[in-house]
């Protein structure tokens, strides 16, 4: 879950009331990402890979088969030690989006 202000128990309470919000919220296990972290991007990439490589365009007929397919795909990825090859670093991002880079200089005090 990202850190949006609407992803809180209070937001549910404002819409559905305190009792219903408590029932719904208690069904979740919430994992907040670091405010400036990039693991969410990695998770989105992995979800995309899973969707394309494991599921493809086919329909999976049952939850049991889906779980088995997902476990098998996950085992293959872990055995192969597949890693994300980041090609878009900070400098490339600044060039792409037209930011001016100021060189870092230390003040002489």
C-alpha cells in the first residue's frame, strides 16, 4: 500500500462509519512502503512479469490451478535469481525530463 492519506482507517470511517471501518480495516495486513523508497516500483515490475510470463492470455479455471502455477513460476524465478536490471538512472531521468543538473559543491566555511 502506498502512503496516500486516503489509505488509512480514518478514511474508511469517514465514508462507512467507525464500526464498518473497523471490520473492514481489521481484515487487512497493511505494509506501508518507505516514503522515499523504490520497492513499490519493483513490486509493480514483478506483478507485470508475473502477469505476462505466468498467466499470459489464458484463463485459469480454478484457484487451485492458479496457486500451483504461481508457485511454479515463483520457484523458477527464485532459482534463476532473476534481478531487475535498472536502465533508467538519475542522470538519464534528468536528461529525459529536462532537469538542469547543478554540480555538487561544498561550501568553504
